[in-house]
C-alpha cells in the first residue's frame, strides 16, 4: 500500500510556513492527521510520497519535518501548481510505485477522524475498486457522495456541492494504479464536467470509477476534527 499526500496547493506555504505545522488538539496538523489513520502502524514510512510546490520553505519542511516524521519517505517538488490534487497525485504515484498492483491511498491530510476500517482488508470491500471515507455534514466546504439504498455504494460524487449528507473526509483509496488512471481518463474526457473552478479534485474521480464499469463505496468515520471548521 502506498500513501500519496499532495501538498502542492498554492496556499500550503502561505505566510512563510507550512499549513501542516498548524497546531491542532492532537499536535501539528499533518503529522497528527496521518498518525491517526488506523493503517499508520501497518504502512512503512518509506511508502509515503509527498508532493510539494518547490521553494526554500517547502524544502526545509521536507528536510526538517517530513523526513523526521516519516524516515525514508519520498518527496517530489514541482515548479508550479497543477490543475488540482487529482493530477498532482499522479506525480506522487510515479515517484514511489513499485508495482501497478499496489493499493493506493490519496490522503489530503487535513481532516482528522477515527475509523478501524483499513481499505480493502474486509470481505465487504471485495467487490469495490475504490473506497472514500465519509462523515455526516451539510456544509458547502466539503465534497459529497450520493449513495445507493444500501447507504454504501457510490452513485455520484460532486466537489463542493451538497448532493447528500455523506461528506468526504478527504481520503480516497484505489485498488490499484490502473483503477486510478482509468477513472482519471474518464474524468478528463468529460472536459470541465467534473472540475470545480477549473480544478480537478480527487473526489469526482469516483465518477470515473463508476463510468469505467467498477464500483466505489463509502466507509463512515467518526470523531471528525477539521481545521477549516475550528
């Protein structure tokens, strides 16, 4: 399992410091968020791939913090922002993937939550190609999943559009690289249908998963702590 953490947004290092160093009730935002994931102890730190916008501040953040927190982790530095985390995540994959069959977690790492569900580890996961972690909300700052009557299978996903009460917790899991790439290809073929303000976010990739003939599911999380709603 590989963990891709895209941190290359234009505002991540605004003010001369990293957003990931913001103090939360559980410690620095990035470290405490990733450490709270139930798969943290099962995934070697060398399996983490971070993507950052290149600057002296981001390189210091990598050397002074990321390498200390995740020894052996990979970092990719890009010269300018991409058109969204869905595309930025591909850079993280390219830098670290050893096999196209490995499971991939794209973690936006800004929402803390509790869950005991490690992706693709349970029998209920067997028929699904993608898993999105979700919590109940009605705030417009989140992405949302519309689900079938089973309250599990995803029908549709929208960025910053309230189509249900199933908000995304910002963690997206794909069974393998082919699933991720095929879903992205479908989304790209639709032009701006699945963009928000011209940006390709990760949540709408679940529409591509479904359109490719695969299934996606949500997994509920609890004890949500989001810096945006402090």
